[in-house]
C-alpha cells in the first residue's frame, strides 16, 4: 500500500507528530514519505548542513527546523537518518525525552551503545525500530509463506563503488542487510563465524565473504562487495520442501518443490525431465515501495496497530553478527600478514 493510500491512518489528531533527523541521500526519502503519510502531523526535519536543509525544505514544502532540541520539543516520534557514528547520541537524546524512535541500520557502532538504547527504550516504554528495509522487499514478502526451515542459504550482494557508507567496512554497509534476513529466515542464533575480506578502494574492507553456522545446524554463505562492475542482489534458500531463488533487485522469485505424487525411486530407473518431479511456483506479492511499508509499520507500532517490524533487539543481533564477521576478517588478515612476513615465506 503506497503513501497516498495509507495517509488517512496517520494524519488524524490521534496520530503521532513526526520528524526526521538527517536529510542526506536516504534521509530525503524519509522526509518525502513521512510528509506524504502524516500530512500536517509531519513537523519537519533537521539537518546540520544549512544549504542542504534549505534545498530539501524547498523541494518538499516542509519546515527545516533550526536544531535537534527544537525538533524534539515538537514531535512524538523521530526517524534518525544520520551517519552511524551519531546514531547513539541522537537516539539517546530522543529516548530520554520519551520519544518513539526509528533508527536506520546499522543500529549503532558498538554493542554497548545498542544495549544502552535498548535499556533507555524499555525504561521509557516507547517504540524502538531499526531500519532493515530488505524485510519489506517484494521478493522477500512473496517468499515468506513458503519458507520452512531453510538448511542452507546463499546470498550475494554486489554493487559498484559509492562514497556513501564507505567510512565503514562493507560488512556494516551492505552485508548487514543479509545478516538480518538470514537471522529472520533461520530463526535462531549464530554459533560460529568464518570470514575473509580485503580492502580494495578504501582503507576499510570492500569485499567480504562470511560463512555462518546457526544453532540448529543451518548454514549461510554470504558475499558482499562494493567494487563490482554490476549490481546483484540474490538470495537462494535450500530446504527439505524445495528451493527458493529470489532476485531482490527485481523483487521477483521462484519456488521449486518436489511434486507430491512423485516417487524418488523413479530417478534410479531412468533419467527424467526436471518438470516431471519438480513444480515451479512463481512468487509474487503486491507491489509497494519498501520504505513506505517500513515507515508505515513504524507509525502503526507507535499507534498500537501492529507489532514492531524490526525490534531494537533484532537490530542488535544483526550488528553483533556483523561485528563478529569484521573481527574474524581482522584475525584472518593478521594471519596472512604473519605468514607473508615469516622467513622463507616468499620462496617457492
């Protein structure tokens, strides 16, 4: 459901007054969508760059508020879309005033910061939601009714280089989307992490691969790169009932499952066409802008209409997995460097 259809739910006097902190590339979309969803209940936004603030205010016809303090006086809920290093400070200030908070991924820089925000939100009794928008991807929404205990997941997320997000490792910039997805799909905790990655264009890791083992024995193999010539966002799930192939970029997918009337012993007697024993089910869900769905869920949770889509605890889980991967990469790189420096290491 798009913003125009949702607007009536969030613009009445009982709806929360909402603002946005940060109007950069992604923050601008939060401004646009929350303006459309909330109407006069959208109180404006704040951005530390005066020229940027004036540009966005003019483009969308909304108030640019002079300071965070002033914005927090006028709202019941905020969407925080600032650099990750500022997530904790901004969210902590909002939570201390009893405001509902949506904060973009990654949740925070450290687990200690995440735990502090979780404690503040619980003490204030307010909604704290983390922005993992891929949960609202059309392909993911279409696949969820068919997901049944995946045992192996393979994920590839490749993108050309962009300066946005390059201040952190690709694990925290891109891979964290898939870490949240595999946690959601498997439904249990990670017990083992193996990873490798290298910097290419920045001092941070720009391409990484991780193998996660979960408590129930499921395994996920995840690759993320921001030095690719092409864009690719694909997710493949293997489970006893079949195989799901999702194209997250296109929002499409297919489910291949064994036909109920097929006898596996027939394969031992003679070759058979795939169509004889596998049923192909195209996956589909209503088209909608994922960020509209995500922010609508946040507003609905604030109003008590629906559960929190991605809780602070779930955002922390994704962050913890990402930090474990970064740590594993650091250990692996240190081992390679030590090996290269060892006497005779360069000899054939």
